[in-house]
């Protein structure tokens, strides 16, 4: 559970933070029109959107030699969220527009955020040091006074130390120790190995939210690597569009496939005490020929043939056999799904009920359940395995509302922020 005081600080000072960051940096936000809250049907939720902010495009040419030191984007760096299918947009920026952005190195989404903040640092004469791994916090008694690096260098802090080292999802020991359920396929940079977490633990920090992550379903394409490792790609639009469903090892649907990615992760953590295993892993995303023809798949344009890493079959029994599913189960599941689509409602899991469900679906039928409901009727049928992944872990040192790290007794650890300073926002 989130600390109520932290939630109140976020709500009360969020606008103040946005105003401050736009004054102090080149970062500019714009609202994402219509993007629903992730749980808009709950009290206070906004089905019509209004809370989501997206960084405006930023020209990386302003960074000079630093432009090439930002981690390459895996998706569409030349677009803003409102232009990408992931944000409910069409991704339909014209070819000349994209060419101009590429030539001038304009980038959106996360790159725009990082580039803008990096430019603000450089403008203040602050140059980040890269390739230096921090391994320990220097201390005098309980107070944190600086940082030691792997090469033996020690840097003293004039005011305080900020830990901003990412999560621990790439460290198998930490994942096993802390996360609430299986997570085998992180979709983040592999440098997120928990360095900051370990340093904080040694310094006596209390921990919070350690069991949680930004859960996401992912696909691993054989031979597709990033940073020298197998890459995991977030599956969002593909599972939301009509004419696709997800099934578990029994060949049955087990969740609302169009739910927000973080909530959907909980479906992978359901434990079967009789089988003594996780009930919904492994699982597969199943779709038909029309889905592939009209929408493409994971970067493949509409009308593309099914690639070799997709399991395809001329009918559902053959696909079930290829996936090792019980005989008849997949056929029965698809028949039930198709009947529910004909009825216009998913009676089993409520797919299409939430305003959020169709946001990443077929926008020609949005709003409405038709943006995500569609039958699987056209052969051949296809499937890819879905993995339990994450965009990053959420847990780490507990802090107060001013970002100061707390020890096991709840007291502030000296040196975690400048004394008497209230953090903006």
C-alpha cells in the first residue's frame, strides 16, 4: 500500500512540479488528449482523460557530442506519444515529417524527456560522468557523505547523495528475493541490477514497495538482441486489437487481454496449489489471418506474412497440437469467445467494458467495445508465446515526502538530501 502522505504530496504538488521543471529546463509537456486513466471506472477516474502528460519533441542536435551517449530507443523515437499506436494514436506522421525529424534529430517520448533534462544539466555546467560504477556510500556514523566507485575513486557530497540507479530486475537473486511472482523477461536496460538498492541497504535504509514492478507481458523474438542480450518487447497493441486472445497452458482464456499492462501482470502470478505451479504460464497470444492482414504484428506492417518465429497452423486443432495444448480446449475457447463477440460483450472477463480497454485497439471503432472485440474466424491461425516481464521494479529505499531516505526506525538518514530543503513537487 502506498503511504497516504506520499500520495497527498503527489496530488498537492504535482502541478507545482510541472511548472518548476518547465521553468528550469527545456522540457515542455503537453496533455495526451483523451487518454483514459488506467482504472477510469473507479471513484475519481477520468474515462475521457486529462491527467496524462507527454514530453514535446526535443532536438538532440542541441546536445552536441552528448546526443550519441543516450541509450538508443527500441520503438519510435521520432514520434510523440499521441502519434504512436502505443498512445492511442495512428503513428501516421507523414514520411517527409519523419525524414525532417530524422535529419534534424528531433525525438519524442522518453528520449525527449531525457534529452531535455540532460540539456538543462549541461547548461548549468554539470557534465555527467559515464562508465563509472558506484559501489558504496561513504559514511561518517549514520550520515551519508559521498560515494565510492569501483575503481577506488571517492567523491564527497557537499549537500547530499541522490540515488537514481534504476531498478533490480536484471539481478536474478534480488528478483527471487523480493518480487511477488515470476518475472523472466525484463524489457529494460540490463544495467538495472540493483546497485543503488544494495548501497542503500548497507547504509541502513528501510525498504518499501519491494514486491511490485511495472509488470508487462512481453515477447522474445529469437535472435533479436539489445545490449548483447535477448531483447524482450512490450506487447500492448497486439493483445488489445480485435481478433486476438490470450490462452494459458490449458488452452483457456484467463484475463481481460486489453487491461492496462501493469494490472495484467497480476494474471501471471496466480498460483495453482494443486499443480504447485503458476496457472497461467506459459501462455500464448493467439490471432487469426485477418488480424495479421489488417493490423500487422509487432512492427510488421499490415499484410505481412507470418514470420518464422510465429507458430502458424491451418486450423485451431493443429495450432493446439503445435503448442502442446490439450485436445479440443483451444477450439472450445475460440468458439466461446466468438459467441461473446457476437453478443457484443465479454461475459467472462469484461474486455471492452473499461474506457481504457480500447485505447490501444482499433481506433476506427473507438470508443466502444468494437475497438478490442473481434472474432477469430479466418485461417491460418497464429500464436506467439507471452512472457512475464517488467519495465522496471518499483521498490527501493523508503523516503519521506521530501525525498529523504529513512532508516529502519523511520528517522531520516543524514546526507540523503540537503538539510532543510524541500524538493520541488
